[in-house]
């Protein structure tokens, strides 16, 4: 039976990992179960893994309670804090932090990053047969490896030299200056696939291709019967003297009238909901509200104007009163008690599911590091930064940059699932586009140009609200400046 299953799936170009074979043998009808799991996947994998089958098994159980097209409209606040995704990875850090900042934490953190990213890369057909560094060093010739980038630098001769490592070995890899890959932006601490040729000494790979995990080709969401809208409002910065009160009031008037009649049912706030205290030198000169608790109290009062039928989700950012290191937990009780019980608080980043649509919401602090480390990225085009996050399947791979990262037991910044909607804020821009069927949104701001932005000649794009129709996926940008 075991050999028949392996043979029949191999004829369809599907290979089974050992753990997946054992899992299937425990089912009443292994072949039917395997075929059903494959049919449920958006893209047929080359390797069928134990994680794939476990994911499908949990979906099958849940559909007996609620079919996929009749899912609950939005999980409760308590459910969000404890909800576990289909691979057993919590949706955000709230209540799950374990790090103490010791060497063991860092080791576990990067080990989890490498193992998880390796599983994603192993699904790329270009990396079939990829071996460990130690193995390919012995074999020589044409090689394929999956490794973490320790360092990447340009040599005095203009070549790009990388130091790569995996579980138990490290090696140098060279991209020649005349290679088509010469303009690749390789960043420290990302996990990549490398194809190339080993030199005779077995201590360097001449790189011919760099493979990143990326998202599958077509993730466009299938239409459903929902007529509801979700709005994204980032970077409110209440408490700043540049908070745009008139534009906010204009937006709230719309929410209570045309918004409700148009089907507005959810409002998600991806971070920096208040301006905070002591975030940057001289900030006190730009504050209208100088007490952090009064800032949250004022925000809570403003959110009470939102009609009861609209569900509100609030997330922290780097200006908020939570730990600065990402991933950030949801606000502590002293803050959340100021708000109506209907307001849901989540961590940063966080996965949400709203009416069957998977949403990855991330404030976006790491955009600073992406712009500083990847040559073609700019603050003026945050959507291109978001695309790079999806291509590399990581929100913040660069450790030790402007974005402080907590060495948790798991790397919560990995994009280990494929979202239907991916939203960020932070840079005070406003825009939306598609990448391989994923709706990418940068969610504007409610703060006028600050003195810091003037000094750097940066012009924000405030008072805009991107709306997503949950039935069709259509994105509409509402303007409230006039």
C-alpha cells in the first residue's frame, strides 16, 4: 500500500516527505485524503509535506462546523489573542512572548527562521535536490543549497561576495561582476536558495542563480456573497499638534452616513494610533496632548463616534505605548480599559481573518531598513517595499538595523502563509496595488507634514481611506482632504 501511494503520486510529479507518508498511512483511505489535500491547495507543490497534510486536516474539521463560504464575520478579541494558524504558529505575539534576550533565545530565533524559510524554499522547483553545505562541498560540480546570508559585500574587483551558512557549516559564494545577477540586493540575515558551481577547493560557490521563496503565481481571491467593506486607517497620531482634526471629522461624518449605507462593517487601524511621548528628540514641541494616557483617552473618545455595527481593530506601532521591539504585543489592560468593549486589540504584526479573507496587518517599521538596504526601494513607493517582503517572505529579515527585533522562540516576522490582503502604514503614504493576486495597501495617515518630514523634504499623503470590498476584492480609495 505504501509503495503504491508513493508511485501513484510520483506519476503526477508529487513527491512525499517521509513524515507525510507516515501521516497518510494512518488515514482510512490514504490516497483519497492525499488527493483531497492537493485539490485544496492554491498551487500544486513538488513536495507534499507533513505540514501540508496537517493543515488540510484541520481545515477539514473546521468545515464540518462552518463551511468555507459561511465563516464567522470576525473572530473575537480573545480568539485573536489565542488563535493558532494551521501550522501551529500563533497569529501574533500577544501572550506568547518567551524571550529573555540571552544567547539561547537568539539561537532558537534564527534556527526557527532558517527551518521555516527552508521549508518554503524547498517548494521551489529550481531547488529540487538542494543539499546541505557540507554535502555539496564533498560532491562538487553543480550544486544547490539553501542558506542564511551572514554577510554580503562588494569586493575591490567589483564582485559580490556572500558568506552563507546552514545548520552546521558555512561557505563563500561569489556573484561575478559580469553576471546578470550583479545587481541583486542580497541582505544580511535573509534565507535564500543558491544554484551554481563549486570551485575545485570546495570552499566557494560561483553563483548562477539566486532563488527566493516568493508567493505562488496566482492568489486572486474567489468572489463570495459578502457585500461588506473593510477600511484601513493607519498612523492617526492623535496627540500631535499636526493631527488633522477637520479631515478626521469629515471622515467620521462619512462613516456614520454613506459609509454605513455602503456596507462599511470593519475598520482596521495598523499602528501609531497616538503620537506617543519621547519618540524622537524635541517631540514635546510638537505635541498638543503631553500625557500618553490622555492621548489614548482622547482616541478612545473619538472612536466612540463609530456606529455600533462597525467592528474596530486596533494595532500598535513604533509610536505606541508597547515595547519597541517587534513583534509587538497588543496594548496592556490599563490602555484597553479606556476603550469600548467592542474594540479589538491585536499585536503587530498580526494575521486576521474577516469573512474568509486572510489579512496580514503590519505597521511597517521595517520599511526604514528595506529602503536603507535595497538599492531600488524608496519611501515614496512603499508598495514596492511590500512586494519585496512578499518575494522574500519576511517582514524584517535585517537584524540590528533601525527596526528592533525581539529574539522570540519563533520568528513572527516570517510570511509563512499567503494573505489575500497585506496592509502596512508607517511612512504616511497612501496607495494600493496587486502582486500575484494579493491586494497590497499602504494605509495613509491623519497627520500633516511634521518638522522632521519638512527637513527631509518628505510630503505625506494624508486623510485617505482605502476600502476593500470583501465580496469582490475591489479596492476604493476615499479622499477626505476636501
